[in-house]
């Protein structure tokens, strides 16, 4: 699979995840399908860091779309949830910062500690996927050339993430299904061929806020 194909898989998965709330007005099996999306986006950030021609512009682009997407995200998010949350672009931005720090610092221990602090920051300010989101972005980068380590570290991180949810909220079968669904996202990543594919440029960036607004209006108009 090229990067373009992976992005399309992630976009479709994300759309199904979000439209599920409109159809069922609650958590549903659509959300299990949606678990494929974020790990693919996280993986794309690690690839983006490696292949970008201008890292500064990459940072700025993520920041701009994080700010642009926040209002559409809040409109959609507040239909179903009460807690304030920062949209996924903020998580991707912080993950990119972790990769940059890890890549530039020769002392990897300090780099890991700095990344942990950034992950805590993501949790404290309620970035979507929080510490876990930032962590897997960095893990995908660290083990980009070691597939076995990449797979195992991703599944372990995902397991810990849902275990924490169980400890905080009590056991629910949904957490097991979410873990399994999220873990399955590693399969398309293993078929990544290292090629860019079709040039989507700003398609993904624009799709995110636009589809949130689209779903929001569908919901409030009762279509």
C-alpha cells in the first residue's frame, strides 16, 4: 500500500467512526471500525518527518489546521461529549515535536524523558488520544526499520492504554473489542510499500474539519 492508499483507509475509517454517532446517537460498532484511523495517521506523521523537504513548514501546517479545525471539532464533539478536548491535529503536532527532539538529541534518555513530558502535556490539555497518541507516533518513528519491534511496541502501548481505561472505569467488553480493533490497524501498515502514491497535498487536512462540519449539520438538522 502507498501512503495515499493508507490515508484513504484512515479517512474512510474516521468518517464511519464519526457518522456512527449520528446514526445511533451513541457509541456503536461503527466506532470499532473507526479505531483503524488514528494509528494510520500517527504512522503518517513519522513518515512525513522522514520525507518532508521543509520541516518548519510541516510544523506550521499542522498548527494552522489544528487551530482551523478546533471549532468544527468542538461543534461535533460537544454533541456527544461534555469534556473539552483538543482535536487530533494538536496530538499529531506534539507527536512530531517528540520525533524532532528524539532525532536531534544525542542523549536518547533525555529525549525520551522530554517526550514523556510532552505526552503528559497532551493528557493534561485533553488532546485527542492524549499520551497514548503522542507515544505511538514516536514509537512508529523509533522502530520504523524494525517491523517486529514496531508491531510489538504498538500492541503493548495499545494494551496499556485500554488497561488504564479499565482501571479507571471498570471492565467492559467494549474495551476488549476496542483493543482488538485498534491493534488490527497494524495490518495495513505492514503492507506499506514506502511509496507516496497520488499527491493528496491538502486533501486530508481539509477533509478533517469539513467532514466534522458536514456531520454536525446533518445531526442538528435531523437529516
